[in-house]
């Protein structure tokens, strides 16, 4: 059965794509959750119009994300934290702490876009990837220093 995806579905496809799935998967999962439409001629025309509008919007978002990445490229955040012996932090620095430090610098970035694998638990300088868009990622320098 052919369906047109209304949303991105992991391991299946992106919004607006025409994909072939089993009838049971479409009937029991995709269609009831409104993740897809049945691929009829009229639905294909409507989705093609929506896709063109989405491409224009996506191109604008990519441009905005690239511009933001250029501005953030030479930004270095300094975060003060309490630490004990051997430069180990009493707590840890998480993506939420980095997002708050970015807000102080007048950048509003969602904490989920900060790709911090593990929380920072020691003093030092770190390079943290920030995914601004599906196609745009930049690195942010975070310097963790001892709070006096």
C-alpha cells in the first residue's frame, strides 16, 4: 500500500514522501495516528503543493541557521562552577546550563539542540556540537572555570 507521510517517521521517511508500506502498518498505525494519508491522485496533488511550500520554508530555516552558526562560531562561553580537589566539579554542567549561559549572551537555543554526550564533570575547555537545523551543526567552546 502506498501512503504519503504527513510527519517524519523514524526508519521510514520524511514529511511529504511517498512510501510503500504493508497494509496492516498503514491501517493500524500510520493512518489512525494521522502520520500518513492514503496515496490517491487528489492527495498527491495537495501534498505536492504543501511540499513546495515546505521546501521554501526549509530553505529559509537553513539560511537562518547558517547565519546563526556564523555568529556563534567564535563564541566562547565561560561557566563558573564549584569544584573540589583534582578539578572535579561538585555537580555537573548539563545542556540546560549551557542553554542558560547562551541566553545570557542573547542566544535562544533549545537545550535539546545542544549535543552534549555526557554531563561535564571537570574543569577545562570543551567543544560542544550544537545542531541548529537538520543540516546545520556548529561547535561551541565552553570553558568551565572554578568559582571563587
